C-alpha cells in the first residue's frame, strides 16, 4: 500500500522537539519547580514531601522491601551491610494481572483483594514465619501525600490503574489490615517511598554525588534533594527529597495527537508529560499515528513500547521485522520503503521522549545550581525504557549537551537497576534510625 508521504512527514515534524523548544521546556520546568516550592497549587508539579533525605551509606540491618508500582510486585529480604554494600537474601515476585485468571488493577477488583495479594506475597517472602519481627519499607509508585515517612495517602492512581477504594486511603493502613488477615502481624510497615525516591536512595547509598532519582519505564517521574527543607520528621541528611510527580508536568506544547490521546485516556488532563514519554503510552501513541497513515483513524492496533523497541532494533536491509510487526498488529502489508518511513516515525517519537525527559532533568539541575557552577553529579535512573529502548541513552546525552554546553561533561545518567527494592530497605533502615 502507498503511504501518504506528506502526512507521514507532517507526523514526524509534529513529534520533533527542536533546540529552542527543548530549552523552553527545561526553563518552564525550572520555573514550575520554583513556583511549586512556594506553593504547589501554583505548579503542575506536585512537589510531594518524602520525609527522607540522603542516606549516609552506613545503614545496616535486615529489612523487608515491597516494590509495588508496575505490573509486577516484588518482595525482597535485604541485608544492608553498610559502606554501600547489601545482600538480597530472598526474592519473590508476581504479576498483578494474569489474563483470564485475575486482574487486581481493574475497576471491578477491590482494595481488599489487591492488598491481600500483596500480603500473601510478603508472607511468602518470610516463609510464613509469624514470630520474627520484620520492618518493611514500601516502594509505592503513585502520587501520595505524606506528613511523615509512614502515612502515604494515595492522591490518584496513574498508569491506568483503576482499583476502587484505594485513592484517598493511607496505603500502609490497608497493607497492615491485610497482613493481619494472613496472620503476619510481626511485619511492621514503617516507611513508604515513591520509586524515584527509592532509586535515589539506592544510588546515593552506593556512591556520592547523586541528587536526582528518576524512573523511565511504564511511568515517568523524577525526584531530587531540596536542600532548603528541614523538618523534624525528616530522616537522613542533606535536605528533603521531593517527589515531583513530574509525569504530571503540563507546561509543554502537546501536538494534535497528544491532545486526542489525552482525551481518550482514563484520566484526561492528568499526567500530560507522562502520556508523551513513558512506556505505558508510547506504543499506543505510535499506533494512533499509524491509524491515520493507514486511513483507519481511531482503530486501536494494540502497539506496545516493546513493539516500538523491536522495530527500532530491526537492522535488516528491507525491514523484515518491522513489516512482520506491522502485519501482525494492523493486518497490512508494507514494502521496504514504507518500513523505513515507519521506522522514522518511531524514531522521532522515541527521540522526543528522551529529549523531554532530559529537559526535566536539566530544569532540576538549573534549580539546584542557582547562579553558581554545576557540580559534578550523576542522575540515577531505573526503568525499562531507559535501559532497553534503542536511541534513548544517546539522545539523553545529546540533549544534555545541547542544554548544558561544556558543563554537560559534569553530568551523567547512571542505571540503578533494582533500586526500587534496595531503596525501600534503606528507607526502612532510615526510619528505624530516626525513631531510635
Ligand atoms: C507515578 C509516579 C511514579 C512513576 C514511575 C507515575 O505514573 O505517578 O509516582 O514514580 O509513574 O513509576
């Protein structure tokens, strides 16, 4: 079939963020941070207090770590050995959705079912030992309001989670009740943190000079250490980590498809940046563009970020793999020239994602630096898009260069694989130390 070249080019253009636009997004992000620090109501960033600062690296002891925030839930027993060292003693994990069997994130599931599932997994991790005392750190990767390290109240589900009865509740209270139901009252949830905070704690535990934590996966979000906030409830050093919920950042210029996509999503108007950049949405957005090219606007082909990644990895001369994926999802046969064009569109979307995410990093760096010189630093990142999506890492580096010039040499992104679990254990240790 012959694709409309003009339409394709205009789609590619719509998904291109030029140097000037990139700088504008970074500047807007910095401004929203400043406004949000003064009053979160004036900003699209939620600026959520985490009640932890940085760890010292000397935290020790054995803790349970619950990592709940994507489609897989993991529970680990982690022994912190200090000096940035740790050992994973046990690890269990299960998906929240098994098609045809159960789905704990659907609108017809209940909070009780969801938390019973979590408690069951925790019980498995402790081998049903209901005697030994365990402190549990909980990485809960959704926007939550806190007044201390324990009492995180879910503001709103993101990532298309729909389970009723959890929004507006203290999630660890729900967890405690479920633990009681399985008889594991010896497990004491003591700290709740966002996954971005967990990644930052985990990276900072192992090496200095890390002040920004980021998740670039199903969802996308960043946190950073705000040196100016001191609070008696705050555990740790260096200030307080703020979970920006930057997936909700809105001072952007969404294109025509972004706007339509948002309209059709579970929560229109929310998580605007996330819908333009994260793994949960990129495949669908690509499918939406393709449906215009195939003159079937509105048809949902079910593309995922994994499909995008596979298409970008196709290095065959005639684009065999791209053709096969497109055929599988849309039923259309395309020739090699069309494969190359479709790859260009996928490339544009992924590069846009990496550039917008980097603009947020730079907005935070500019805010932290003020009028001085940028410090040598790492940005700790975890997540499948960062780790596995072709083009992402190099385009982050390129965008950092564009925005920071020579000073870009002082900043790099580092993969903190598995930080969500380790960070939860560190937060639990910091909570215990804070109360000691
Ligand atoms: C959530 C954040 C989370 C991010 C990455 C977003 O949808 O709102 O709390 O950090 O996903 O998991």
